[in-house]
C-alpha cells in the first residue's frame, strides 16, 4: 500500500468490561473502497464512529495523512457521512438538503447552485430537486443523502449500512450504482455492513471484525478463497467444516482422514501439525450418480433457488454436507432419498487454524 490517507493505530474503546475496539490497527489507501464487515457487536460501527469523530478512543490514535485527528470534532475532519436512516432535513427540499453543507462552509451562491446540480445529476435525482424528502421513496432519499455527503468534495466518505433499510432488489441495484460512483469519483469510501454479498460485490478490500478485533483482511477473492479461520470461512459465505487428521504429507499435499473417509488436501502453506479442520465451500463439491465420485451419499433435502440448488446430503461418516450446484443441465435431478455420490478436487479444501 502507498502512503495511506487514513491510519488507525492501536485503537481501544471500552464500555465497562467490554472491548468494543481491542487494539485495532488499520491503514486505508487513498481512493480505496474499504468495507468493515462483521456481525452485530463486532466493533465495525464503533470503528467507523471513531474515524468520524463521534466517539474518541480510550487509547490509540487516528491520522488523516500527516495530521492527527484523534481529538478533532467531526466538523473539523471534513468527512462525508451517509447513514442508514438517510438523516435528511424534513423541512428542506432536496435542493436545500444537498446545499446545506456548502452553505455552512459559506461557499458563494453560484458555486453552491452549480455543485448541487452536479451532485444531483451524479445520483440521477436532478428532476426531484424541488421535492420534499417525504415525497421520495427510500432509495431516492438515500441517493439524496449520498449527494449531500459528496457536495463539499470530502476526502473520505463514510457509509454506515446505507442500504440495509431497502428491499433486496433495490439494494442490489444501488450496490452497482455505488461502486460505479466510487470508480468515477475516486473518493475514499469506508463502508460498514453486515451483508456479505454487499461486501464481496463492492469492495477493493474487506476487513472482518469480531469482538473488537480484526480477524482477517484482504481482497474479496482472497478472503473468500483463503479464509484462515472457521469464523471467517463461515461468516463470509457458507462452508462445510470437516474435522481431519493428517496421516502424511508429501509434495505440498496432506493425506487426510475424517471418520473413515480419506481424501487429499493442498497444504497451501499450512503446517500438518496445526491442521485439524478444513473448510469446503458448497459450490466446490460435485454431485453425481452413485459410483461416479469417491464418497457415497444420500440426498436429504433440496432447496431450489433459481439458477442454483442447495442440496443437503448425508454421508455415513461425515454426516451432513451442503452442496450448491447449478440447475441448468446438471445431469442429475436431486430429490430427497436419492442415492448419489459426492467428490471434490484436492485444492477445494482450505486448511484452517484455530479461531
């Protein structure tokens, strides 16, 4: 990473005996789309609030480029902020809502008018400039909130679960729009969500938090394909977990045993003595007619999802495993009670370390 635009160092925030932030270190690159992802209580909103200036860490520091801003109030940080609940002024028109940050900064009237028009065009809301917020849909209100946050050209835009109040289809559409807007403007985005699909689809980098600590961070594909712990593998997508013992290792391949079943696993840099569990993504399993793959199984349950089926199969030793397979020309029509076989490639499993 080049010189970061924002740095958090050893940040600690306590509420009684609870560590909302537990010695967090984080660098954010200029122009990056960074997502803070985690379950409720993981510390993601607390970290965003500390960056915004709404709370002050009990320990540690926050720097914007070369300037320490740990104790600076929010208005001196000059960050844009988009909230889950829109936070529009109900007595102001769309135009006046977007103009408000510029008026507070005493910008010239001509500059304000031009910038408001520009920002509303960015979010495709220029035709609604004279409407009141209550006359808009939820998605339209969020677009106005985004235009307002961008109006004064902030160095960093902070987004606190901005799409969580919207319905599924609108949320998916706005994900595309937000990512395209980020690519167009090049502004640094720090985005908080608990939605894994949102994080995977939009982010340059994802930071996964749990109990106030960073568990793992990296590009979406890196985290999804190479989770280090069961928590990360289970939180970012679905995984089957298989407890294994490594009987031998040769040429970077573990020979594993799991309750009588035997299979190979690529070591991926892991130590055989530290591996006792592997993660296996459902889409990496193959479902076939009996005898075509190396493990016999029986279909227990099928869930049809349109382009894919989620199939729960049972194996005598391994128990239940989740298989995700396409519904188009699969060669097999899974149904409850059907005998099948399952298999996977040796690079499909990911060795895990203890949480």
